[in-house]
């Protein structure tokens, strides 16, 4: 298997994605995804390769559902995120795990710090991406966020985009 992008290109892309989320530039973030993209957050303790067709997921969005999520999060009626959380996405340990056919598999570690209403929560885990080139631009075909925590407590929910 040959990767179609370098680790440096992948790192730059992931860092820019994190910056868009931290700046709450959700429309620009959504533009990073292909039309056939999926965004998955399996439940805590789930095997990394589990499928949303036969297991529970916190988030199992295709591109249209992801668009709905972005629109909803930007409205004042999204009470859980209004006023919106402040976040800091920390991305590290970026690796090219392989690729072929114009698709590159990338993994990374993350810590997302969320600040809201005087509370600070930290979500820790790993990302798994399938990245493709579309018209000379890197795009996300799949993003999977696997949480390493034992449970979401005291967090209680995933109302932000990891």
C-alpha cells in the first residue's frame, strides 16, 4: 500500500481542521468532507472496527446528517450549545497507516478540552481518517473518533464536534 499524501501534509490538514472547530467555523469545517463522507463516534469501550449497523454509536452521521448537525449547533435553539462551548483540540502522534486508490488512511491521538458554564471537560481518544484528494484539495471521506475514557461522566454527552 502506498500513501498518496505525506505525513506532513496530513498533519497540516488535521491541525487546520482542529483550528476550524476551535474557532467554531463549522461551515468551513463541513466543507472538508466529501459528499459520501461519514463521521462516527462509537460508544466508549467499543471495538475500533464496529459498524453502526450493529452497534450503538454516540454519532453515526452521513454527509446530510452531518450538515443538519452543523446547522443545528449554530442556532440559539441548540440549548446544549448556546452559548457555545469553547474548545481546544490537541492533535498529536499523526501516522500514515496506508493507502491506495487515491485514499490515505491516517490515525492520530487527540485531547479535546471543552469549557462551558465554569466547567472544564476533557475528551481523550484517537482519530482514524480516510482522506482523499478532490480537485487538488484534501477531503475527509471518513472520520472516526474513538474515545479512550471509561465513561462520559462527568461529561454526560458529546454535544461538541470532536
